[in-house]
C-alpha cells in the first residue's frame, strides 16, 4: 500500500528557552505550510535569514491543495523544488465534462510547445511540504525551522514585531523586524489582530475524499479530470474526479446546503457514493472531510511590519485551483521586495506595492472562484434553467462550452498598470509590462536550457536580437538572446520561441519575480533604463 | 458581421463570457419565476433587434428549437 508515511519533524528546544541569548531576527514567518516555506526559501536565496515557527510538527494531513499551475511550478523551480514536483506529480491534459448520464464535451489543455513546465500537475500538499522542508534544510545557516512553536500573541511596534511563543519546554518571546503571517485560512494571527475578513460564505456543503484505488477509473491510461453536473449517481449535485500520485484519487461531491456534515463523513455513507461513481473497482478511503467555503480577503495585506500572505490574506473556493497557486504568487511578489528593504536598498514603501499588486491578484482569483461556485450552485429556478440549457447547448454549440463553468483554472496574474511597471503602448508582437515572462527553450553555450532558468532572483535587462545598448553603464545584469549567440552571457534562440513570444529586436526590464517591468523598442538608453529601474524598485515618488 | 445567414456557433465572447453570464444572473436576481420569464421574453426581442437580420434570426430559432429536442 502506497499510503503516505507521515514522519514527524523533530522539535528542538529553541535557544531562547534553552537559556541562550535572545537575538533579534530580521524576518519571522508564522506557519510552515507551502506558503511560509516558500517564503523562507525565497528569502534565503536573497541571503536573508528567517525563523519559521509552526504549531505542528507534521506535513499537511490529507491531500488538500493538489493542483499546481504552470506559473507556480516555475516559481517552485526557481526555489529549487520544481523538478522534483514535476517528477512525482501527475500531469493531466484531458478534461471531460458530463451532464447527467452522458459526456457533453472534452478539452485538451494542449500544452503549448516550448515550456519546461506543463499547464498543471496534481500533487498532494503533503509531498509539496515535505519537499519544501527538505529544501529549506539545505540552508541551515539561513532558515531556522521551529516545529511545535505556537504563536499566541503579537505586539506590533513601528520598527518590528514581538511574538509570544509557546513550546513543549515553556514560553519565550521573539522579536523580528518583519513578520510574515502564513498561518492559513483560519489565521490565528488575523483573528488576534481583529482584522475584518470580508467576503461571502457559500452555504453549499461538499464532501472531499481521497481514495486509494489501484485500478484506473478512466478509459485510457492517461490521467484525466472528470466533472459531472447532475450525474445519475449523485442526483442534482455536481461531482469531480481527479488523479493524484500513488493511485490516490480526489473525489469532490456537492452535498447541498442541508446535508448533515457529521453523518456524511461516516464511512458507511461515503462508501456507497464512491462505489456509485467508480463502479466495483476495489478501493480504500484515505482521507475524508466535509467543507463549506468562503470567498473573502483582508482589506489590506500589510499592517505595518506584519505582512499576510496566502490563505491568511485571502480565501477562495477550491474550483479553479486558486488557493495554493495564489499564495505562491504572493510570496513570489513579496520576497524580493522585503529582501531589498532589509538590505537598505528600498524603503517600506515598496511593501505597499506588494499590497497593491497582490490584492489585485487576489481579486481576480475571488471573482473567478465566486463565478464558478455560482454556476455550480444555482440560487433560483431560473438560474437552474439557464445552467441546464447552457449544458444542453454545449453538446452541439462550441460557444456554450465557454459558458459552462466548473472552475476557470488559475492563470498567471498580470500586473499591468500598477505603479512599478513603466507603461508601454500595447504591442501585439511583444509582451506588456506587468505580464509574467513566458518560458522558452534556449541553448546556453550549446547546451539545452530554458529561458526562465536565467531570469529571476534579481533585476535583469533582457535583450532579444540586435538591440542598441545603453550609451553609459547601468548597474544591472544583462542577458542577451540572439539567434546565433553562443558566448558567455548570451543565449541562443535556436528554435525561435523567444523571438515569437517576446518579439525581435526588443528589450525588457525583468523583475526578480520574472514579471516584466518595462519594454524598450529597438534601443535602450541609459536614461530610460535607469528611470524604469528606479520605478520598478519603488524609488520613484 | 456578414450579410445573410451565417449563424455563429463558435465562441465570440471570449473572456467576456463569464462576465455576461454573471450579469444575466444578476438581472434575474430576486425575481419570481414568472417575472424572470417575462424578462427573458423582453431580452429575446431586444437581442433580435440587435441582430437585425431575418436570415440569422430564423436559423437561431431553428437551432434553439432543435437543441431542445
């Protein structure tokens, strides 16, 4: 049986409790989930030390977040766990949508050629956390992981935060210049601070189950995503089936607003529902939960020196895989800014742009996930009629398939129009400032490589083709991509993907989070580059 | 749009599809079933005038009837 083995992490008596000196930390992170761990690793890559405290000592129980998008995988790749996730994860492409007893249509995520990462992989949250913990431990001098350290109070001052922490050996206090609260949807930090978490709670209940099933329920050997509206095995409700590694299947069943959660969770009630879905294939239950969800967010993600990221800042319904993926984009956006501030290269004002840019990303996720939820749970007879007729039209009319909403899968968030980006005229042949950089295959001194492997972590001037360079030196890394390049510092666009995606004879200023800060056509002057760089670092008033 | 009877079955709303659906549901919010049916009738008539092409309207009518069979 391939059940995941939960190995508890060691608790070590913190130096403060063991009688050591109490030192001041630059950054403390509350919560060792995917978001907190990603933040610690990202900051370590910027040479910023962190202390990570978590009240627990084991990875996520149950699969929870399972669907990781291409953008997230690219970020995880920058952090050093992307390839491991890709290797273990299940890559699915085909989705099938059923209405009642028949298939309405199917779609192929058709991975566009020339990307290192696929559109999506499915991988249980416990694996992701395990990989991140192991990666974090590769930075013993920079990341101090403290399990069974429970934060019970915080005291915010202008120049830092003091946390009161309980451990099995007694309490201690810890002072940090900045604290990132990644303590999840129920964030105790958010509650203690009494912050409003405005949004909408849906009354609909869902049963979520992980099922261990050696034999595939799909008709082909490739894993798929199956979604049903009103299936014969579950009248009037919706159902979802997804494959995870180790022959674990994720099953989501809508239960309606009046279901008795405690009753529904009982194995005796769960088993027949799953049997009705997968037939007589042998299976065992791995994890079951009944949930309701809320779409909500904090009004602000930054409260002085306390910064919220991930579910503590915003929660969405699971349809569209926007929870975990949204949270990883938070830390991707935050960490380089925080590192610059800590090194004295930027002021706290740069944190405001994290707040601005990620509230925008969060709103996009909230809008999409609310709409998917509304489509799945019609509130009136007329809403049900519209949905039903949309599904009927979808069988023969392609336009109606676009209206069927079983979750709009997470796409990279564009930061176009926000303060750090230098505005540019939209260019159909190029990319607009704010967009995240698309990947492309390149040759690095004759060896196969990927463009994104050479971007990120610092500001880069990326030039494609023969772009006239600044007349006087500007302090920034320069990466040149040409169709013939093979010198050090020059990548070869051997398959023309870079020119196709970025335009030829174009230059870009790329942020440390692989988003485009500015675009230059044909030539880059020192003045224009300096101006854009200043702006992207938040140094422009 | 072409003259004559080209009816579009492919998607023309793109990313705005979800937005349209949302506004359509919003327009029906709080209405009784009868009020909603009346709203739908008004919508059909207004949209027909927007289409403004009898050949297209006839094929749209046929397509809608047939999809429901």
